[in-house]
C-alpha cells in the first residue's frame, strides 16, 4: 500500500502547491454549461411557439 499512499500524497501536494488558485476542470465545465445555457435562453427564449402560461 505504500506506493498508492505516495501517489495520493503526491496528488495532494500538487493540489496544494502547483494548482492552487486554478479553476478545476469540473468548475470550468459547469461555468461554461451555465454560460451556454444563458446565451441559448437569451437567444431563443421567446421563440418556442408556445404561448406563455403561468399555470397549467
């Protein structure tokens, strides 16, 4: 188990030093997904062809 412990420790060390302050891949993909969704809603929001209804 020593080898795997060193891998985990190295990963944690890199996260604390080299990648500190950087945006994670998960955070980046979530941010871009929200950005694209908002752009799509702003572009196509009122063009659905269905009349807007408050209640079903």
